[in-house]
């Protein structure tokens, strides 16, 4: 035990020596693998009844894209409920969530050694470390107090990262991209590429302001996800986020959809009706494909943004509205302005804070994480024990240079 403690004292010193959170996590797992002679390990965050991988060692890269529901994975549920070290019997009949996810071992691991270390802070579960070895007797000599030492060290490292994220959010400090993987893992964004980390950093910077945001990018890159992320981190998060697809609006009803109408304003207007602006009052209005609006409607939208009021169709009265605007487009807007198809003054009103969402071809290995994410989602929808991705499929994915996010 003394030598074991000495080894981990050195680890504790190493992982607090000015490293980024991701470097600390990865060094911790690397040390676990070296000292415990395990074949695979993972550090996971616990959030909303899911274990979310933050760092892995000896597992397929697509594990980092998965979100393990404790309801669907009995081993993870056991770790979440235990409150202490969990040693799974080598012949346990509980399915292993990593079956088929260890490189060069595409089959299920029928007999192996597996330990789960719940990470607790003030008796609250914040994460877990999992340790696996092909040799079913590999961990037999490890004492629980030794494993608790590892658990405490990992919990402290994760808790520190959580505190730093909370502190920086509270004081409005935006992390540098290389430090923001923890928050990105908790949200709907899947990916750890530099392009996505930079986007996430920009979202954090603008979310808690009242600035209008123009989200730009190709079809399918996830512009609506960005809008949801901005709204969910804003001061308006408890109010409504109203969605309007401008491309799907027939010209004859577009004004009514945006601003509402009064009874008798036109044929078929049998009662007063609120438009999207009124429905979004105190909240956020997301105008998807805003570049498709006609010039006439652009002028009326501009007036609403300038004066903070709208008029229902058929009504002369002005109605005050308090709405934050997030707009999105797949068009190159400055070219639309030059061509005269989009008003320059409206463009400048909407693009106070422009965001560009990168296509998948610019996101490197994120495609592997996304593949893992969707495999996990499909596994639950199809009610099958596991969906694993063949190494040939993953290699093929890496060679594709598709448009947007999921198109080829």
C-alpha cells in the first residue's frame, strides 16, 4: 500500500500542474492503465441520468460521442446507485456497455474483469471511472481502499473542472477553446474538433447578452441546435423559444404569421390571432432561413426590430414586444445584399453577432463521435442490446467530405 500511495501522490501532483482539464483527465487514465495494468478505462460525467464520456483509454473513439442512459445500461445504473466501489463478477450476466467498443475486439467480452468507481462530491454523484481488463483475475489483488484513493483523486479533478466552468459562467468569462470540452459534452453538441470548440466558445460569449445573432452555415450543419443552445444559456431560458421557417411561408400568409391579424382582416380571418412576435414576447424568436423573406416583409421586420413594436394585419394599433432575435441562413448574406435581394440595413440589424457553423468536412474526427452518438440513439429506439460500428465503416466515414452535417 505505501508504494501504491506514493505513486498516486505523484499523480496528484502531476494533474494539478497547470494542465488543461482534458490533459488532466487523459493523464489520469493513462496512469490508471499503467499502474493497474488494465486494458480499457474511461472517465465519465454524470448529467441528467446519463453518463457522458469525457476521456477514454483503450476504447474506440466513437465512445466519446455516446451518451449512456443508466436506464438502458444496467452496469452504469449499478455504479450510479452504489455509492461505493462496484466489482462486477467476471461472468456477470449484465451486458457491458463497452461490448464491441474496444479496438480489435468487435465481439462481446464474455468473461473479463470490470470495476466501476462512482465519483462523489458531498455525497452527490458527479461522474464515474470504469476500469476493464481482459484477464478476469486482473484486479483481484486490488484493495477497496486503494480503489477509493483513485476514486477520490478522479472526483477531485472532475469537481475542480465543474467549479471552474461554473465560476467562469457566473462572471461572464469565456473559456479558451481548448478548455471547453466539459460543457460541450453536457450539451446537444457532439464533437471535440477545434472548429466546434471555437463555436461553443462564441455561443457562451453571446448567449447571456441581448444581441441579435445571425447563424450562418450550409444546410444540415445544425443551425437550429445553435439557436437552442443560445436560448438555453440566456436570461430568457425560462421563456418561450418560438421557431419560424421563413422558407416555408407562402407570401400571402407570411405577414400574418409574423405579426398576427385581427378578425376580418382578410377572407378566412374569423378571429384575432397572435403572430410569432407576440408568442415570443419576453422570449426568443428564431427565424430560420431568414434570407428567403421577400423585400416587402424584410421592411416590416426591420421596423419591428428598430422600434420594438408590431402591428397585426388589419390593425392600426402598435403592440409593444420584447423579443430577442436569432436568425439563420444558408445563403452568403453579403452577396445577397450586393445583389439587392436582401436589405443591407436589416442584415446589419440581424448580424450584430454573426456565428458560422462549420460543415462536417471541417470537423475532422468529429464524424466518428457523431457515428457513436447516433449508434447509441438507434440502439434505444430499436430496442436492441447494442449497435457497434465496424472498423471498416469508421474508416470509410473518415474519408467522406460531405456537405453540412450529415449529408454525403
